[in-house]
C-alpha cells in the first residue's frame, strides 16, 4: 500500500503556509513592483520608444507643473487620487466580509445623481448647508444602490458579483437618461450644464476639500476595521458564516449594515466628484474608478494605509501618462498596461507568500 | 414591413459578437471560472485580428490570430486563478484593464505608423460579404431575414450549438459540468479538474477573441478607430447574457439576438408606426439600459426559484484547492 501512494505522489504539490514573515512578504511585494516596472519598460521598448524617457515623462507629468502654476500637476494628480482612495476604502469592509461588491462604479454614480439633485433644485440654500446636504445625499444614494443587491443576497442568496455588475450599467444609463431628459439644460444637447457656484466645494491648497475627507476616512476606516466590535464582526462573517452564527451574531444584520457603509462611502466619492471637480453630472463621473478601486483594495490587502499608497501610485501613473501621450507618440493607455502588469506580478508573487511548493522526496 | 426586416437583420448582425463572447464565457463558467476579462479578451482579439487582416489579407489567419491571442490572455487568467489560486474577480478585472490597455496602445501605435486610420483592403472585406445562396437568398422576406449573412454569423451559431451539444451529450461535457458543480467530487471521481478548467478557460477566451475580431473587422467595416471604443462594453453585455441564457449556449443564440436588437433598436423604433407614440419616443438610454435590467430580473428570478431551476454552476467564482478538502 505504501508503495502505491508513493508512486502516485505528484512531482510537486502545493501546500498552504501557516505563518508568513512580514519582512519576507514586503520584500516579495516590492520585487513584484520592480519586476512590473521592468516588464512595462520592455513593452515600451518593443513599441520603439525609450522606456526611461517614457517613465521620466510620466513622473514629470504627474509632479512638474507649468511655469505659471508650479503645483498644477500635483494638484491634478491629487484630484485623481481622491475618488480612487475613497472608492477603494469603500470596498474594504465589503471585501473583508467576502461580499464581492464590484458595484462601486454604480454606487459612485448614484451618489453623484442624488447630490446633483440638490445642486440643481436647491442651489439657493445657504452654502454650508447645501454642501452638507449634497454630501449626505451622495452617501444615501450610494447606500441605496448597494442595498438592492444586498437584500436579495440575504433573502435569496442572489449572486452579488453579477448583480452589482449589472447595477453599474443601470446607474450609468440613469445618468444618460437624466442628461438627455428631465435634467437637460439646453434642448438637443445631452448635458445638465454646470451646477451653481453655491453648490461647489471650497478648495484648500488648490484642490477641493475632498482630499481632507479622504484622508480622514482612511484613518477612520483603519480604526473601524481593526479596533471596533463591528469591524471584528465583519471579519468573523468573512471567515466563516456558520462560525458567526454559532457565536450568536446576526449575519444578515451585519451584512446589511456593512454594505450600507460600503455603498455610502462610494456614494460620497460621487458627491465629491460632482461638487468638487466635475461641477456637473455626466456619464463619465466614475470613469472606471469603481473598477480600479477593486484592484487597489486587493493590492493594498484591505489595509487603508497601503491602499492610500497604491491609490497614489496609480494616480501618478494615470495623470503622468496622459501628459506623456501629448509629448511622446505613445498612447496614455500605457498606464493601464503597466497597472495590469503590476497586478499580475503582485498576485503571482503573492502565491509564493501564501503557499509553498513541496517537491517529491527522492526515494531512499 | 421593410423597416422590420432591416431591423431584424441589424439585430442579428449586432448580436453575433455578443454570441461569440457569451458562448466563450459560458464554456469558462461551466467549469466554475467567473472570468470578468471578457471585455479585455475581446479587445485583444479585436486588435490582433484587425492587425493580421490588415497585414496579411487572409481571413483565416486574421481570425486564427484573434483566437490565439485572446486564448493567450485567457491562459494568463487560467494560470493565475487555477494554478496560483488568485481571486477570480480581481484577476478577471485586471485582464480587462490590461487587454483594453494593450490593444489601445498597439492600435494607437499602428495608427501613428499608418499615418491615419488603418483600413483593411476592400478585397479582404469582399470575402466577408453576405453569402448569396442562389435562389434561396432571393426569397422575399425569408431570404433577407435568414439566408443572407456574412459567414461569421453562421459560424457563431454553429459554435454555440456544438458547445450546447457537448454539454448535453458528451462525457467531456458531463465532466466539465461536474467540475463546475462540485470540483472535489469530480476530483474524487477521477476527473482531471485542472486540465478541464484550463481547456475551458482557454478555448472560451479564444472564442471571445473571435467576437472581438468580428467587431473590429466586420462591425466597424474594416477601419480601426483609434481612440474610439472598438468593443465598447459588448464584453460586459456578454457577461450579462450568460445569466440571461441561464448558462446554456443554445439559449444564448436567442438571447444574443434579443440583446443585439436592443443595441440597435434606437435606430429603428421611430419608424415603427404601429407602435404607440410614447414607446416610439422613449429616450435612447432606456433601450440601452434594457439588456442590463432584463438580466438583473433574470438573475433575481433564477435565485428566487433556486430549488427548481438552478442553472448557475454551484462552484462559480470559487477556486478549487485540493488540499482544502
């Protein structure tokens, strides 16, 4: 019998590691990033451009401003950073719970829709009150949009990945409908026009105050997830629902509460986008941020501080490469390629952090 | 009547790339892999197919290269999710970002080199003209509606039927379904789970790639639109269609053409004088929303009735790790 099992033992098999040293894990992550940058460089080289020059243009494009306003590029980078960070933070509690909310895109859009309503029809309210109401309305919009799939998930176990995915598109077409229908500014032109000055967020250091909100949220989310009872409940539900039930937790209630929080934060990102930078509502309000956020949240291992770092890196890539496109004959989508390579490398390396390979022992 | 026939014809044409994407994704999902990279793989196929068509002028090579390149993207997804057991949602989304990115960059470079939008020769395009079947194609109404399409419309339908038959009647199909439902049981029954998962993902991805090439070559009439959305969200509609067709590629044929009809309804609805005015004047965005709304409703209905007609593979989206058993 012993011979038989030995014969059938594969040459190499995979086993989960029980303990991983943080140092090793960080080292592997960093080498994955370096490898990705090199691979991206090779790709640029294949296209007949100098990769060093392309990267230089990307960095300069993200940081070096114009003569008139030396901070303009940094500000533009931060403007991209705000919604990405907030949307990624929104996904943290959901993913921790293993609720695959890939609907941040739609939740951002609905947040934008709800807050735009007040910007359009109550622009005469006092400035501070109007802004607070707009931001709260955004949170309500996002939470509402997250609630729909959550209720079905709890009641009928409807697949939340597919449901939230569909809601992204439904939200997008709701905006298109509003643009060309009830909220249209000029007949025949699908746009709601600019919102009133009274409904616009003030700026601090040349960037709308959303960046302060984003950083505060980052700290709050860290404490919420790692230091509060609710955060603990979320991890238990994520690890094992039967365990949570056995411990007397009401799983349905926790899922509902967590998704309201997740959706509300994503919706907040939408409200800030409307009041802070777009100053209008259009189909491009989320512009794929909700999807990128999934990748960022995952790369950042659901740690709000890591997530902030990765959001910033991706914002540099996005802003820098759009500048690069105008300077080199190279499409700005290089950013997407490099982003993709980074993630592929990191998740491939992650495997070696979480698993070990066991080779067949030589017969003695 | 002529209006209706034109609409029907257009619906079939725009439903075809959806059918390729849906069939490919069904193959992948049946084995338990929820590959959200359909849009990316279609983009990869769109560029690779177009470039080959432009350079070699061979229809066979163009679609072969489209298939192979998208299959390569799917192989990456398969390696990461099946062998390295990474999260399927994240990996699939990255494949989409990566696929759109790389095709846009390469398409941009191709346009720069060509000094304008590249155009496939009319000689090549004539090989993809609707097939005229002598006598039959000229039957009034029926001829135009059913027997006057470019070859890839028929190829899409044939692939969908073949895959439906494989799942229904063959041993391989049964094995794949078993893996999708319960991989550890399939493993215990001696089915090679890894091999089947790999094959389904890769072949499925390749089929998606053909759909992409169909869009860049046939739908866009042989011109690469740099900066424009070549695939433009069709991959996501395909993901929706898989649910709508309840994981059956035979049902996907009808589903694709219904969804195809929705995508071009906006150009025809105004001409249908038999419809009441409020329907004819409904905003375009409502028609564009309908495929997603219908899919959501199907998703809800199928989960509410889950005891009676559960067609969603039970292990969909979950990775199989043998040592976890």
